[in-house]
C-alpha cells in the first residue's frame, strides 16, 4: 500500500494514493458526466405540447410525459440552438430546439429555473461531441 503525505499548516494528512482526490481535482468532470440529469420541462413535437420531465443519462435523452415518451441518442441530434424570440417561445419560455437525423424537430422549454436551459444545452453538446468522437 502506497501512502502519500500532505503537510498543511503544521498538521500531516496521510492518504492512500488510490483514494479519491479532493473536490478541486479535474476528475470531477468525469463524475458529473456520468450522473443522471433530470429536469422538469414542457416540450413539443409534431404540433403537440407535453408537460413532463427530461432525463439525460450517458448519451441517451428521454422526454417523458403522461401520454408519450421519446428517447434518442445525443449523436442523433444534427443541430440544436436556444431560441429566445417571442414567436419561438413555448409558454413564454425560451426553448432548446433540436433537429434529429430523421428531420423531426423537438422544442424543449425548461421549468427548472434560471440557467437550466443553458446547462441542458451544454450537457447535450458535451455528450454529442463525445458520441460522435469530435
């Protein structure tokens, strides 16, 4: 067993080298990427509007409502953008518009609070890049 010693302000901390690093370590990104991300959303496709939740696990995204569930991989999203114009909004909320490989367009509005739509777009973008290898 290999131990490392860290001296901080007179005290000595001993830990195994195999122990998890501190919170400031860069490996936190890998941990966050693997976590399930859920968000209350309103979404629309083919003219129908649904209220439910979005689940993002690995590279799979699911939109789940009482009457419908749509699931797709991040690699199947060919384009996405945040739309904020008044005529593009969904129930007065900005939307994340996603165009899928088959031409379907999904529009998702977050009810998760300020910044949640931007966070969703960021997570989707990171997964899309990882899934396509770019």
